[in-house]
């Protein structure tokens, strides 16, 4: 099995990790490359983004991951781009 790496800094991360131990990047669901579903696994986030409620989505993401504002905004932006590509 291929080792997962942080998409931000390239450090190795264990399966199921929610944040990089080296740079602190918060993963949307689990470590990149770890077995899991698509990045939009949280239906509440998907619903809020599709409803145009990006600020609420950022709040929900921050509450569920305990990450900072920038990390939450970046994660929601990434999910928004992913969802736009699925339409």
C-alpha cells in the first residue's frame, strides 16, 4: 500500500489522520490517499455549500475539526471547487 502524504508539505501521514503532524494542515476527511469516500463526506457541509451558505459551512467545518479560520476556509473552498466539478 502506498504511503499517504500531506498535500501541503509532503510529510508522511498515517491512515485515518485528520491533520498533518508536521505542518498542521487539517484534512477534510482523512489523510490523503487513505481509504475513504470522496472529500465531501460531511452532508451538512455539502448542503451548506450548495445553498450558497459558505460562511456557515466554514463555521461547521471549524467546529467539527477545531482548526483555524484560514484552514477551514481553504478546506471549504477546496470542497466547493470539487462540488462544482461534479455538476
